[in-house]
C-alpha cells in the first residue's frame, strides 16, 4: 500500500498534492479575509456576501493590483478578462467562519 502525502487547507478544506500550493492557497484566503474585513468595516453599505466576493477577487488578482498601485493602472483592465474566465472558481470564505 502506497502512502500519498496531501495537504489540507484549514480555511476551506481544499486538498493539495504539494505543500507549496497549499501554503499559497492559504495565503490567498488570508489576504481575501483581511480585504473582506476592511471592506465591511469601512464601507457600511456593502453586505457581507459582496464584501467577501470583492475580497476574493482582490486576493486572486493581487499581482495585477500591485502593478496598478505601482503606477500601471491599466493593469486593472486585465483583471476583467481574467476574472470572467475564473468566475466559476470562487471559493467562499464562509467555510472558514
């Protein structure tokens, strides 16, 4: 019987074949949770579900956001193309609460 190592993300229960991918996914979810918390705290008119979606969107595209913050605002336009292709793969943060 072979033993196969797998890593489970404790935030959402997703399983990974390698530790690096699991750690990266966990960091992405932590970033999303922090963005969500800031949005909920600062924008009172945004409901919890919308804040969570925004947090996940920002977390999944943090490299593009970083480029935009460093003086390349057109990088945000690339997010629309990537986000529409990735729309069905959003992981809810509610599993971690």
